[in-house]
């Protein structure tokens, strides 16, 4: 299990053991899937209300949280899905972005796979950040996801699902 503490470097960021000091932000998220009554596997995506891109739920790690804790908390907060069970870690992505102050930061996001145990909950997105949540088939999700790195995560998630 990873542990966290405050790193007093320039960004006063949360440091996660095993994560390089070159990473400015650490986040975690998840791919939630369910097998529907038609026997087709679908995954939950949420749509960012500002960019209108379909994405996977994710968010920044908070002090004292493990990556798994963050992932579970963020998936529940952003989708409203509560009957989910951790399957396994999928992988991580790395990218950089610019803040509103034009500062360049590097980010690492760890994704975990969850199974929706009950298969009947609607997605109820976090209203301040997202305007829609929906279940998509593999082909639909791959086509709609807004970022190439998250598309790779979806491909890996479906490989795990298909091999289980």
C-alpha cells in the first residue's frame, strides 16, 4: 500500500511512495463495467461539462490516501455508483498540462478496474463538473473517449474483462 505525505517542494504537492519526484500531481481513477441483461459488457463514462469530452472518472490523491482509496472515492463521487467491487489495477498514464498561471506540470494517473456488482444503478454525475454519464459498449466507449491515453486504458481494461 502506498503512503502519502506532504512534499515541501515547489508545488507543496502530496507525495506518494514509489512515484518519481518529477511528477507534480498524482491522481487515480477507474473503469467501471457491468454485464447488462443483453449479455453485453458496458463501461461507464462521464462527460466534462466544459470540454464536452467523454472521460473516465479520476481525481487527485488526498493526504493519507492510497491510490486504491483515491480511485474508489473519485469513481463513487463522480459517477454516483456505489455497488462497485475492485477487480485489479489496470495501468497508469503520464502527461503534462499548463495551469491557468501558464505553469507546466506533469501528472500521473493510476487507473483501476471495477465491476458494478448489482448492474442496475444509474450514473448520477457530480453536477459541478460533469453534465452527463452513460454506459457504453466497448466500440462506443473507444470511439467516444476524449483522450488517447484513456483510450489505451480502456483497451487494457477490456482485455482484462475478456480474459476473466
